[in-house]
C-alpha cells in the first residue's frame, strides 16, 4: 500500500531555511506529491504539489528526487508563523478519481 | 468568502445514537472528502465524492455513510456511533479536473466524542 514516511519532529531557527524530508518509496507513476500544513486548532492548508519536476511558489519549494521515491519541502526562511505539522501526501488517481494518502506528519518547531 | 463549513463543531453523544455532521462548500467544487484525524495516525480518508451521486470509500469507511445529493453538500452519517469513532473530523473540497494538482480546501473540523 502506498504511504509516506516523515520524521516526527524537526526544529529550525527563525529566518533560516528548513528542509522537510519525505519518503514515498511505493509511489506510482501517476501519483502527485502534495504537501499540506496544519496550524494549531485549524484544518490543513495547501502548501505545494508536484509530479516530477521541482516546483516553487510563494510559500515554499518542492524538490522531487529523480526516482520520485522521496521529496523535500523547503521553507526558504522560517518564521514563527511556520510552526505547524507538515504533511506529505500522495494523491493517487484510480478509476478516474482521486484518493489521498496522508503520512503522519512532521511537527516543525521554529525557535526565535 | 470561499470556504468549507462544518456543523456542528463539537459534539458529545452516546453509543448507538445516529448523528449527521454536515459539510458545505461555496466554491462549486466537484470533489469532496471526509477525513478523520487521530493522535499518532495523522489524517485518514473516510469517503470521497467526485460529483453529485458519485461516492467511493477511502481507507477507513467502516461505520460511516455519506450522500451527495447536491454539489455543495456532503454530509457524514454515523448510523450507530461507537467509542472508537471518537475523533476529529475534517471535510475538504477541491476542483476535479483529472489533471494537475487541485488544491483541497479544508473545513475547520468537528470534534466528536462518543461515550
């Protein structure tokens, strides 16, 4: 079964870059890699997604390994507001629909 | 304002008493989904719907029912709740285009306790 594996927790200093890793060794060719984050007492919110190529948006960058078995979410300059649980997710297309497979997430602590 | 709403936000009930958690979105999204979140297990998909009258099971569908009679609404029904369904529930919606990533928008969550 497809799943993602992430470290339980990570720490970063404010204003420094953060690299959040994710392993998804059972990924299929059409699975999209999504990242969401969950702030305390809120629902998850979208961060970024990709299929094969690295992606950048205003929130973060996503680096995808060439074999697609791992990916890294990069926050270029962590702020205190980035403290959250970050989820690496596979979006699998089956029979013309989507299923989402969440990992257990990485709790990011940002130190002032 | 584009949003996903859930009601109730908090619910305490007893074993066996049928309940419904409502979910509504105002973004004309085709895809809607229910998740439960438990400590140490992250989020797990319960049911999802690609459009009106089209639903399918996620990874943990046992003990739950859903319906999609209107595009904007996707209620989660627990016919006979049990204590192991005590959890935090999230509804989400997104476009369904078959291509690209399609960002999901999540509701604020419903905390359910079954005694």
